[in-house]
């Protein structure tokens, strides 16, 4: 296959509606050039000279085009910043090519080192290889393209552009208004959270109707909404987190926990075990205090549930963990670890979370389970446990 034909084939390939002639990122250039080297090579194995020659031609390309592509490269990330990375990409694609030979029935022998008996069959295999390379390149580029579009840096760059000025003005005005209403108007945390939630919903509509996002893919629009909510809720966290009502309940809960820290698995009809197997799960509940965004706090709760299930299967029983035993384990873990500001954290999530997140079953289930354990401990007594009154009083 000649250089001109190979270049023409790549020129006509579309990746997510973008022709490869438009894609000047180092990563795509490296992969395209590497594909050409493989298709033209007659060697069954990569060798240092191949890698060295490729690296040299790649550097020459960068030098020739640095004035033209500086802006585009600055906006992206150089996935091929050094020769070792280039060599790794070449070797990975080479391995995938060898796998393709096996799929095509070449008995694991590289096509270039096997005598060709049938020209028609050879053409078919070459076409299959080209299609394979093209689809693989498209997949890899699409993954990187999507990852960049969903990054925090990409969102902030858009928000800092001139087209986003109306949105930034909305934010400035809202911050002032929200702080004033918190001091003078809101009578309870629910009014405060409802007002913030309504603003976030309205701002979400303004965001996706803005010229910067109106033609974006749905995934990027949804990510922009989450990034915006993260920006706003973290900014207002000191005003919205831990109202006096929640902190008072946290104090009473901690008192209840300290009074019942002696409780053991048998008091919940659980088999005896070393509590330390669930220590990591308890640590996740304390980790909520490290974060300001509700999603980060939810993830801690989900991790707690997952770690309980994992430790149970590994150390106690390989049977599925029933919900009633899960609740008992959560209660026991809270009693043993006494996580700080537990009620404040869960209430904060419930008040300010985007309702769409409750469509994700594991989020809703995890929060419901933790809240069930909290309300149980708030009312815990001798009748709540498998224990005699004499033992409980002692």
C-alpha cells in the first residue's frame, strides 16, 4: 500500500463527524502514523529501529507544524509527550494487529511473513485489517474526545469565556440574594434548600440554551449542569451545611451511640465476628466530612454499603446479604465508629441533591439504608435488642 493511498484513506475517515485531516492532536497523529508504519512494514516484529524512525518522523512533524497547531495542542493534552509513550502506543496496536491475524485464521502467523497464495484472499484480509485499524482508531479517539469534553478544566474554560457572561452575572446576583435571604427571610433549612434547588433548575435550562452548550452532546450538557451545581453548592456550603436543628440531633445521636458502644453482634442476632473487618466501611461515613459536594458525600455512603457487603461475603457468609442483616450491620458499625455530623451530612444530601440522582437505584438504596439505621439508633432501647433487661441495665 503506497504512502499516497494510505494518506488518502486516512483523510476521508470521519471520527465523530470530524475528518482526520481536522484532527491535529499529537495522540491521533501518532496513532495514524503508527498504523501506516505497520501496514507498510514487512517485519513480523517491532524493533528498536522502527521505534526510533517513527519517533524521529513524529518529532519532525511537530517541528513543521508547531506554529500552526500550537493553539490546538495547548487546549488538549499531549498523550505522546515522549518516545517511551510513542513506543507503548505502537506496541499496543501491534499486539492488537497480531490478535486480528488469529481472528482471520492466519494461525497466529503475521500476514507479512506468510507467503500469499491467493490474491483475492490477500486483498480481503488487507481490507479487514484496514477496517479494524480504522474502527480501533475511531474508538480510541472518541474515548479521549469525550474525556476532554467532560473534564472540569474544559467546563471552566467555557464558563470563563465571553459567551458565558450572562450566566456569570446570574451567579453573582444569586449569591448576594441568597445570603440576604438566609439572614432575613428563610425560617427553616427546607425553605433555604427549596430556593437554592429552584435556582439550580432554572440555571440548568439557561446553561443548555447558552450558545456554548446548545449544540453540545447531551452527555456534555448533563456534565455541565453537574459542574455548575458543584461550583454553586461548594460556594454556599458554609451557609447551607449544618443548621442548628441538625447539629442538635447530631449531639443527641452521639450521646446515644456512646451509651450503646458496648453492643455486640449477638444483640442483633448476628454471628460473632471481629468488628475490624467492617472498619473501612465505618471510615467511609466519617470521610463525608472531607467533602463539600453532595455527590462526593453520596459516594462515601455507597462505598460504605459496598464495603459492608464485601466484608460480609468474604468473612462471614458467601450467601447474599439480606436487607435486615445489612441494616443491623450498619447500626452496629455506626455504634462502633460514632461518625461525626452524620445527620448533618445525610440531611445536606437529601436537601440539595439533584433529584435525578435518585433515579440511580444504588444511591437511593444506600441513603435510605443509612437513614433507617440513624432513626433506629435515635430510638434504641432494651426492647430494640436481643438482650435481657438485667444485662441491658448492667
